[in-house]
């Protein structure tokens, strides 16, 4: 239940709205078929009547004039606007004068749409709605999940080092340039087919990051690269002969040593 003071304020507001809407606002326009297109006392579709708020010296003016009020503000009113924009989430330190004027005109335009719908909502109250929406968003936790894919392709030097170790062990010699180039092509093709996928989960409270975690799957490990080098070396016809010769030499050494 309203207090006597609140009731008095409401009565004064209602009386002011009624008086100004009747005296200064243009008559309502007619919609298609004779229907009511604009609420009575709220101006025209091209230039709606804007309610400027109980604290404003002029309570009702046209939209065009209301938008131009920005250029007539004293520092106090402009600072109030900047403060409200900041609360609504704008970085006011980076906004130029033309951008500020455009923002004010935008809020006036929204107030004009309310006016055409038969509702008295001032531009300041429209800003207030943005502030309330941002405050509500800040208070809510949210989770953001991002997925990225990385293709880690081995260089010519990487392929050389890998295949050289396999060739020396399994073929008994250093690999040729052609063998290294062929292995690099095989290795890169496998790496392209098996990228690493990283999923990052970020937990926010409003715009503040609370926690973050990442998980990586897939990709090509160092062990699998070495195994590929060994398997490729084993395909060489020299592999069987070298292994036979090596095993025979080991057997002979054991025999001599055992004798």
C-alpha cells in the first residue's frame, strides 16, 4: 500500500502527464481502415512525443527536439549520462562525442516507440532498463566451452632425425635424401589426418572468470612417430638381409665366446 507521500507524487505525475499530453501533443493519427495508429496525445509516427521524466524542466517534447537536447546539456547532465552508460556496460572512456550523441538519440528513439504504443517511458528509464539487464546478467553464472584444432606437422629436420634412427638400427646405414623425403610425406599425411583437439571450459560470474580447464585429445605422439619410422624402414628390402646378417654375426660371436 502506498504512503500518503507516494500517493501524492503519483497523483502529481498523473496530472502532469494528462495536462501536457492534452495541451501540447498532436492528436492521434488514424491507422489503416480508420483504426487508431498512434495513442492519443503521443504525437505522430514521424515525430512521437517524448516523456522526459519528472525531474526534467520540460516534461514533454517532440522526438527530434529530444534527440538534439544532447548538444544543449551542461556538464552535470552530460556526466549523469556518462555515468548511466558506464553502469549499462559501455566503456565510456573510448566513446567519441558523436558516438555519445548517437547513443542518446537511440535511447530517445526507443522512448518514442514506447510513446507510440501509449506508454510514457523516458530515455533515462530506457537506459535504466539496460542497467537492470546488465546487473541481472552479472549476477548469473555461465559456462563457455571453446574447441580448437591443432595440426602439428613435422619439419624436414624432424623427419630426418626420426628416420635416421630407424634406418641405422634396422638397415645398418644412414637413410638417403629420397628415403627421408618419402617418410616426411607419409608422416605429414598421418599428422594431418590426426589433429589434436583441445576443449577449454571457462566458468564466469558475469564477466569475471572464476575457473578454467582444458583437455586435449587426439594428435600424434612421439612414440607413434618413432613406430612409423621403424615400420617404414622395415619395408625396405635391405631390412631382411641386414637382420639375417646381424643375427648370424651374433650367433657366431656367441659360439666363439662359448668355445
